[in-house]
């Protein structure tokens, strides 16, 4: 693998780093060129082995990951990256099949783009994900509920036992969206509007999948099972008093 020239130097503080994992050499180089032109620092990898090697020397702010890769496929890679790294993951898929999108989200992807796509769309999606990752919610910077601390500035959630819960960008955004509006029923469309830059690009089950993952992680860390309540024909509600921390 030949890394992009931009990977040989440390980026300016404001420059975001992107790692592209794509086995098609022509597309990989095209993506690298477009993203570099858009102001990102870019590294590339053609498969899971090259990705692991790249991660030993390159710390990305976001990974673009193709689903169809030789050897270990993108969904498997997504799942193991999600267990080890905090950076958001944007999946590329050549299929429009909803099953691929559902699996990607269930395995921890933050967004997806279906091939063929325009470079403008891809850059817009990347910037939207990175904005969500750095956004501090209006109002309180830290809130508490039932002994839990949700730090909106640091984008962290800590259990009463002091356990830091590892959430993806999308999971944290949904939790922050609901927890800062306790006992208010939010529809799926409202949640997408509040947490996504491009809700029209989402599909019906996307919010359900993220909420399911979020509930599982919170419950495993000791949260009550009905902290995020499903309201039939309504959406979701954060079912706990919340106060400034």
C-alpha cells in the first residue's frame, strides 16, 4: 500500500484525518484525492490487514470503510473497530439493500453511503458526522440522572459506579437528544432532525437500531431497563428526572 503524501506529516490542529479502507485501487486513489482537496489529511488501506498496520501510525478522526473487502469483510472490521476505537465509521456499500445498512448500523457504523455516490455527498456526510462529534449541546454542559453523569462537552457518560460507557457518535447523540428533553416524547423524525444533518438520507429503522444498541450498553453498565422508553405510535422518551450536574 502506498500512503497518501499527506500522511507523512502531522496535520495542523484544525485539520481532520480520514482513513479510507477500499480494495478498488482506482476508487481508493480517487477518494484520497477528493478528500485531500476538501482539506482533510488522508491515509488509505486496501483491506483489514493494511488497516491495522495503518492504525499503528495514523490516528484518524473518521474511517471510511467499504463493506465488500477481500479477506475480512467490512462488517466484521466495523464490529471489531467499534470495540476498540472511538472514531466514527462511515460505511460504503455497493448495494442499496436495506439489510446491509441495518447490519452496518447494528455493528456500530455511524452512517453509510451507497455506491455510486458523488464526492460532494461524501464530503457533506463526513463533515456532518464530524460536526455531530464535536457539537456541544445548547444549555447545560453536564447533566445528571439517577447517579449517572452525561457530559455534553466531553461527550461522555459515566455510571454511578464510575464506569465510562463506550458509545458511538450516533448513540451519544441520541442519548443527549433524549436526556436533555426528559419526559418528552420525540418521534423518530424529530430525533433524526435533532441528531443528523441530513435526515432525508436516513431510513425508518435507523433510529430504532441506534436506540437498541444504546439501551443494551446502558443496561450492561447498570442502568434501569426502561430508562429510554418506547412510546407506541409516538417514538421514544427519556423516563427519568434530569438535573444540572
